[in-house]
């Protein structure tokens, strides 16, 4: 094992500092009490333990994101991805889409892409969490000291939203932002809507959180009662999982987006290019990539990073059933691990639904693990790593630790974890080995 794996499976220290987390979350009087409320309502949202990855894995992950974005920008890929997309996804107004999420399992000392998400949730919460962990023993001090030197991520996030606005509106001043979802206060990650609103307000913008179904399309503008009277919506931070804005309650947002009357991010065009699961079939098809002019170097990297993915059809169903134990099945238009299944856990009833179509089969990549302390019991949890990105640049890495078939934020001892990159050889010391032995024996 490399040093990152040794730490993940040998260090059960609790690195989360609750008071630091409270300070990071409650940066404004309007946010007072958020940390305490989260502890009650979301007891498994934050893990007490950091997740470690090797420097070589980190470097390959960043290269993979940049490579994937280069491929997605190619005319051949875009034509292929948009061919079956709904008409609304053909609109390209300039914005790239905020908080693109690339989810990876770390296997055999390499990142393996599991899926790509527009509208990846948790960035604001993880930005706070990243500043709230500290080393648990002296040999780890240099590692956490380096991690703590990152600049405030909310400044980076704000620049991203301004770039989205300017890519469609140029130098026209941005006045207001509306954060929208269906019944936003009932959403599991609703607390970060408040963090986003506070960030916009701190930069001098009028900002509000609103129900998408309360939007109105009138006089060529988009309106919402959460904003001051007479102020139309300039920019929509779109948290809906209605990715093509087709549901009946979203007609106003759809009309404004199609007319270019409001800047909407993320949007249907980004989802069609990045997040539709059928795109993984193309991204794992070397022959197809070559036909689009992808360089040999980029194709070689994608072969390592993107697990082979196939369409599930009635014609391929029998063969896929025979290989099901080596596959993971997910709906092409799914999100949040809903209706996703490990092949070795499938029942005939569920298989009948999958084999009818609308699913992809991805080569199974077992997740790596993190050893954590759950009420004094050493417990192995699965983990994945999410890269929050913008225009091919990784802004933030965060991990999710969990038990079960798919990622969740409801596992005791699990939840969001900050990712700490272990430089090659930095921690391979007798002092660290002693600390790990002592920590493990005490647990």
C-alpha cells in the first residue's frame, strides 16, 4: 500500500474540529445556529475523519478532468451527445455550468470515473468542512498545515458565477441571483442554499432562495416574489433535478431560459454534454474517440480512467445478465444513485425493468475504503471522491464515506470528508508508524 492507503486503513483519528466547523458555517449573523441545527437534522452529513489520496492519484485525477473537458469540446463529440438530446439542450448561450462534479473511485492507485454530474451538491458545505479539520498527531502536522493554506473557496466560487454571467451578458452589471429548487426548504442539502445566498449578499448582490414553481414569465422577464418588487431575475443558480426543465411546474423557467432572458446555470445544454449517462459509452469507446480526433495520449489516459460502459437493450440483455456480477447498472437519466444497482445484487424482478432499456452497464469498480471509529468500533466504510470543477479546472476535492450499494449521507460514522493529498514520501517516518500503531491499539 502507498502512504495514503496506509493512512486510510490505519489512522482512526478524529480530525474534525467542531468549533472550527461552526465558525466556517456561521460566517454571518443570519447563519447563526446552522452548525447546531445540522447536528440534529443531518447527524451523518459530516464525517469526523479526513480521507487521504496519493499525490500521483491527485495528479492523474486533475489530468483526467482536463482531458474529459477537451474531448467534450470536440465537434464530433458534441454532435454525438446532442443528437438525441431534447430541443432545449441545443441552446448554448455561453455559460459552461457551475459546480460540474466528476465522481471517482480510487482503484489500484488510480482514479476511475464513475459518473459526471451537473448541479453537483455539497460544494459550499465541503468548502467549510475543508477548513475545519486539523492533524491528530505531530507527524501529520506538515500535511494538514499545507492543506490549510488554501485560499477561501467562496472567493473562487463567486468568480465562477461572475464568469457565467459575463459569458452571456458581457459587462452588464449583475444585480441579483435567485437560488431555485422545488420546495427548497425541504431539500436535504437546503442548508447550503443559505450559504450560497450569504456569499452573494456579501459581494453586494441581492440574493434569495425561491421555489421554482413560484417563478413567473411576464413581459419578457423572469420574476419571483422572493426578490424585491420590480426586480426581475438576472441569474438563476439552478438546483433542480429536472435537467431539461420539462416538468409542468417549471414552464416559466423554461420560457426564460429558451428566450435567453435570464442567465441559468447549470442548464440543459451542460447536462446533455456532460451528465447524461449514455455519454459514458462514448467516453469509454476508444475507436469512437479516435474518429473524433482525440490524441493518442488523451485516449490512453481515458482507457485507464473511464470504465467500459455499454447500453442495456433487449438484444444485449441475456449476455449482460450472464456478466452481471462484473457490472454496475444505472439509468441513463438518473442522478444521486437512484435506481442504480450492483449486478451481483440484482433480482429477476429488477432485471426485468433494467433489461427493457434506459440503463447503462458499467464495468464494476469497487470503491476503496476508510477505517473510522464508530462508537469505539473500528468500521470500514466505502468511499468515493468528487472533484468540483469549472471549465476543466478542479476547484475542490471532497470524499463521501458510506455503507451500502450506493453513496449516501445517512451512514453512521460516514458523510462528507475533506480530501488530504499525501505528497510522495512525506509521511513515511518511524514517528508516523508509531502513531498509527498506538492509535490502532487504543481503538
